[in-house]
């Protein structure tokens, strides 16, 4: 899908978006696990400055306002930024600003302790643009700054689809505006820019909600809010996420200073 078409799609999706953490994700158990993982990773970030890239309705940026010294949310959709500003008119967080900007080309005067992306890099239509965006974010981080990248990875989908195929289930289809990150290429491309400090996986939840549950209810379509998914959610909270079968991952990357991207 072309970049302009992707932006248009997000402009339209913004209209339907609520003013809360439900985001554009249909699976609210997955959404909650992702939020919990982000907040857990950010628990030591009191007083830090934060850049939220692809901030959507601004919910996450505003949720970080009380912890962080300042928060800047950027998104290339004018409608999303209008939503975020409207939400902050009610919240009145003085240390939060929102700007319409594209992650591939944005240029801010400020530098940040932490940058976050949640399902934004996968909206870029090529692997080259994905790394270009990560490089832009890198230049906006302070020395030793952290990039928390919560995104989709193709090999996690491949593993789930292998398991599904073995039991006669069709492959999981992707939204046309998403391109999952190629893990090997990503790790090669960030070499010299970042060190990988930590990776959080969601494989326990995904294995049950995207493989076991569909198998139990086939040929019916599984429902996102089904009891099986609630149990898978509780299991992931209890056991943590296994590495395999985890299309979504939260990478904590630490900026290597003194090197040019
Ligand atoms: C899946 S939504 C996630 C929104 C928010 N991070 C959340 O979790 O609720 C992806 C967001 O990234 C934004 N986005 C996609 N491509 C972008 C780009 N090239 N530059 C800036 N924002 C972009 C979209 O407009 C959308 O708001």
C-alpha cells in the first residue's frame, strides 16, 4: 500500500477512535498486555523526557504526563493529532504537546531520554523506510537514551501460521497497511546505533488466542473477547510470554553514543 493511502486510512480510522486506551486494536486483551509491558518498562522513568511516535489519540502520551518531565507526541494524521489535542483540553496536562509529523522525516529541536513506538513502524510501506524512521528517532534521543519499540515481527507470524497449517487452520491475514518487521534485517540494521537491552514477548497469549482457541471453536470464527482469550491473558500475566509464537514484541534499545547512524 502507498504511503498516502496509508495516511488516508489513518485519517478515517481516527474518526472512529475512542478517547481511551482501546486504540485501533480489536483484541483488548492483547492491548492491555502491551500497555502493562510498556508501563512496567517505564516504571523507572520519573522525570524523563519522552517522545511518543505515532501517538494516535494521545492516550499513552497523556498517561505518561505525571511521570515524565515533558512529553511530545507526533503523528502524521491531522485527525489523530486533533483528537489528542481535544483530549488534552480536558486533561490540561501542561507538559504535553502534540505535533503533526511523519516519523521518516520529522525534525524537532528537542532531544529525549526515551522514545516509544507502538505499532507505528509497521505502518511504513518498506523495510528501508522502517529503518530510516528508526534512524530519525535515534537522532532525537539523548546519549544513552532508550527506544521502546512495540511492533509486529514477521517470524512470529510465520511460526503461528506453521502451527495453524499443521491443524488445517488458514494463515492469519494482515491489514493491507501493515508490513511486519523482518527481525534478522532489523537486528543487522540497528547494529552500531543501539544495543538490545531487553525483549518482552507475548507468545503465551498469542499461542493460545491465535492457535489453540481457533482450533477449539473451528469452523466458527474465534471472538476476541471470548473466555478462552481471557484465560490466555491471565496465563500470560502469570507465566510471562514465551519467545516463540510472539508476533508482537517490545524491544528496549539503548542508544550507542558517539557514533553516526
Ligand atoms: C496502530 S496506530 C497506534 C496508535 C497509538 N500508538 C496507540 O497505540 O494507540 C498507528 C499510528 O501511527 C500513525 N502513523 C502511521 N504511519 C506514520 C508515519 N509515517 N508517521 C507518523 N505517524 C504515523 C498512525 O496515524 C496511527 O495513529
